[in-house]
C-alpha cells in the first residue's frame, strides 16, 4: 500500500516538471514577441517579421547546497522588414513572464 502511494506521488511530481525542450517551446512565443517589438522600434518598421534562428536552455553558472542560480532559455531571433534586418539574443528567465532582447556585439541594423 505504501509503495503504491509513493509511486503515485512520484509520478505526479515528475509529470509536473517540464523538460528543457518543453521550456524552450513554451517560452518561444514570448521571446519572439520581445525581439519583434524591439526590432520594429529599432528598424522603425511596424511591418517587420521575426524568425527564430536558434534556441538553447542555459543552466545556472552557480549551483550548490546554499546557492541556486537561475535557469534561462535563450533564443537568437532574426527580425527583418522595410529592406532591413538584424538579430537579437533574447533571454527569458524560467518561471517568469519577462524576456530581454539584446543586440549581440552592439551591431547596427543591416541596411
């Protein structure tokens, strides 16, 4: 009886945890919208569109018994429109609704 309850509890806990791939898929729309908003502003092009070029799950640099770093998902998103294009690296912290879009290497939009 105890082992059945324990198995049920463990199955519930494991099913509640998302894999890295599921995290990447879940956060991708937010990342694309973040890059698209910045790209439309930077390019001064409301008609710009976005494409995900790559994605990665970033584990914390610091982990230990007293310190837990932050898990993040990272996307490289290309934005193009109005005869211009640029790329952004978008970072989203796990368990939040926010993402940050940055130009890699402070590049200027390609014209």
